[in-house]
C-alpha cells in the first residue's frame, strides 16, 4: 500500500509538542461556557504576551458569519492582534445585527479582561448556524478562560474548539533561520462541511518569528493554498471558515521578507504544518473510514487538473463506492467527464495504488476486481489519473462517505 507521505518529514522537520503554544510568548486557556454541549470545554482563548503581526484568510461563501466580518475588518485596518477568542457549539452566523453586536461584545470583554486594546482582539465561532450566541453564558466564561492561560494550554485549546471532531488537531515544528531557532505551531478544527476555498475550518497558527506583515500574508496564502484548499470531505463550504496567524517576533531574528534569506525555510515549515493539519482534518472526516489521495496528471493546464481532481474528490457516487470497497472505476471516469476539464476520454488512464485499472478510457486487460476491491478496503490508498492532454498536475486529499456521515448530519441541529 502506498500511504500518504508525512508532510513534516517530507522537509526533514521533526514535530515537537505544544501545538499552538509551542512558540515563545503564546498562552492558551479554556473554559466551559455551556454554549451547546454540557460539561465540556467549549471556549478557547489564545494570547500573545506582546502584540503580534497578524494575517487571515476567510471563507469565500457569500454568506459570512459575524466573526468573519469582524476579523476581516480589523485586519484590514491593522495587521496586528494580541488575542483570539474561539467558541464551539454556535457559529454566530445568519444572526443579523445582533450577531455582529455579540461578536463585538465578546471582543470587548476579552480586551477588558486582558487589559489590551479592543482592536487587538479577534473572534471566531463554529457550530450551529442561525441561533444567537448565549451571551449570558459566554461572557462570564471569558474571565475563567483567562485565569487558565498557560504556555502549556495548547492541547486543551485544540480540544475546546471541536464540534463533530472526534479528536483534537495540532502540530508544531522548530527549525532555524540563519542560526536562530524559530518555532511555528498550529491547531484546527473541522470534520464536516469541508471543501476547497476553504471549509468548515477554524485554523490557527502562531510563530515567534519576526516577519514583515506583507510577507506574513503571502506565507499564509501559500500555506492555505497547498493544504486546506486541497482537501474535501463532503463538498460543502462553510460560512465561518477562518485561518489566522500571529507572529510575535520573540525569536529575535532579522524580520523575514519575501524572497530574501529566511523566506524559504519559513514557508516550507509553514506549509508543512498546514498540510499536516489538513491531513488530520480529512482523516477525521465525519464518518470517514478511508483516506484517499486523488492525483491528476497529464492535464492541459493546472486549472483543468484541479477541476478533475475536485470533481472526483467530491462525487458522492465515487465516495460511497470507496466506503463499500466497490472498485467502480466508471464513476471516476464519469466525474472526470462533467468536471469541466478538457481531454479526450479515449486517452485516460486510471490507477489504484499504481495498479493499472483503465487504459485508453476502457478497463485494462487482466484487471481483477477482487484485487481492486482489496485496495479500496485499505484505510488509505491513491487514485492516480492521467488525462493524456498535457503536462499539468494537481492533487487532492479526500475521504469516503459512510452511513455514519448521514447519521451525524441528519440530526446535527437537534
């Protein structure tokens, strides 16, 4: 079996413990606010001991939650932040002017509690859409979360932001730039409503590197593009997707600039951590039992390669076949045909874990369906597609669609 390569080890990076609080000067705390789930932490507070350079990437959904609008506006005015408040259980989306006011009230309460500038506070929410935040429970929980702020609080914070996730998702690495040790950490949540540009994702990164604001924005866009924009669980794009990074400069390095010394090792580490977290999201997809890499090559251009890879990764017929261990390659060819990519179907080749299944648009000779079924029953495998139309390629990470996915999403609100 060809497994999906470890994104960290691909660049010779060794993971370290600590997640979002692994870099110097970052603290995290949690509290039980009782927003949706009783007797579990559902509020996380991330704090930098000094104001940090900040950057964000947000959902492309036209319907955007109040916290998304708040973060967008604050980062547009100033690329700086010192604290992030995250709640699970309630998305604060489609809640009108009240939702916007509630997001701003939460930010003010954080600022008053931590004695920081209110404009230096960002807010993120995840959970059920259309229900106002229970501010009578959320606001009193903020000081309790602040009381638990700790440099060892990363894992607890990753746990607190989960919704339908079955496990917390975090990663961190340490590397050097011109002999100066740099640490970059991250955490995220997401298991359903996951699709490129972005997904039901809250993603947070921290680093003690000193970096110029423009370079940080560029590095974040690059990291998100190769990771969270290349995964799909169910083809749905959320109202709350947010990826934020804070860089507090406490490593003391010469500030990183684009395409200058230090830029390459920083972006490699950043992309590796982002890819590791994205892989954790798909592996924990709602009801998922298979982790599938879809690789498209031989396309006319990258746009066509991406269209083809995304169509296969999103197809419910393909994903249910994977779940059932049914080697129905015709569904893959069908998805390629409606993807919008231009190619000659008679030139297509498809392989499962490097085993030729389709040659020139037809089933390859001597294909054993029993052998293919065994491949599909593995916990991880690859679908390799060559369109025979050019030299461009694109890859996606996706999963199967199981009965459990329907159960989870058939009763999410109730």
